[in-house]
């Protein structure tokens, strides 16, 4: 299952322009969500090499992440 951050990044690359808050939240609302213990989340982050964004703060955390992923300025 792809991470939320990877799904949003892919959508923005496909669009060829920054996503709006509404687009990010629509993607978040359609993505599957897996709940699990804290150790499982840590294990997934370790295997991916990065932490996913919090769905409750998808827009805010996407803005932070895109600076390094898209803009390369972090």
C-alpha cells in the first residue's frame, strides 16, 4: 500500500502544478487507512525510509514535505 505522501506526490507530478488544499484533502479522503500499534508505524517508516504524513494534518504536513520533495529547498 503506498503511503499518503507518495500518493499526493504522484498526483501533483501528474497534474504538473501544485495541488490545492481541496485536492490534497480529496486524495486523503479516498486513500485506504491502516490502523495499528505504534511499533508497526515505526517499522513501516523504517522500511520506507521516511515517515508518512498525518491524515488529520494532511494539508499542513504536505506543505512542509513538498518543500524538500518538490521544491528541493529543505
